[in-house]
C-alpha cells in the first residue's frame, strides 16, 4: 500500500504542475490537497522536491511569480506565499554539483611543498 501511495502522490503532484502551467490554480490546489491527504492516510512522507511546491501555511500550490515570491537572503532561498504570507527558508549549500559533491579542484588540500 505504501508503494501505491507514493505513486499516487507522484501522479497528483505532476497533475498539479500541469494544472498550474495551464492557469487552473484551483485544480492545482486541489491536487496538492489530495496528495497531502494520501500521504497522511498511509503515513508516507511527501518528497522534499514536492514539499517545496506548496505552502506549509495554507497548502496552496506555489508557482514563482504567480502565487509566490522567491528571494535570496543571507545564504538562504526565501519563498513567500502571496496568499497567507508564510515564508519558507531553505539554506543554500556548498554543494556545487548535481551529485552533491564538491568539484575535484575544491576538494584538494593545500600542500606545503616548497
């Protein structure tokens, strides 16, 4: 059941993306609500990628420039919901590559060679 719930959450969040791009924000909000309910019923966490796509205050789908504002502030990405004003802050990491590792040039330690 857990695997099916994860698949349903994935499908619902993809549908929310499609609805938001088509301008149907009410539908996108409903898909987010359904995905959250599936996750709560089967005790399945929503993945971090999807968690950042909706407001933790009012559970509205966040689309940058339309329903949310995104800014960089003191080493954090601050996303503000334009409906309820809730701010989510995500720290910017030092990880520069998609795999999460530092590039080889930055990993080298300085040596004391004369």
